[in-house]
C-alpha cells in the first residue's frame, strides 16, 4: 500500500466513523455523496469501499482534498 492510500483510508475512516452510521453501506453512501460535491469524476460507493479497505491502487488529488475537507 502506498502512503497516499493509507492516508486516504485513515481520513475516510476518521471522517465517516462506522459508529455514527451504523453499517458500512451507510458509510459508503454518505462518503460518496459528500465527495461527489468536490470532484469532477464520479466517486462511487465502490470507490469508497476500496479506499476503506485499503485496496485502491491510486488516490486522485481532488479525492484527497475532498477527504481532507470531510475530516474537518
């Protein structure tokens, strides 16, 4: 795993904690809804899951910026 993927995973888990949303499907739905407001390309629930699990191959700069905004 690259450092960007680890940072994005930690940001996603911090911004959308499982305890607040109850189950992972809700986490992925809320994360995709939030991030889509900041990115040009569609950020799907599947993309949110791959970041959550740390299996994403890359993280776009605008995705990282959106996740940082979500963490704030």
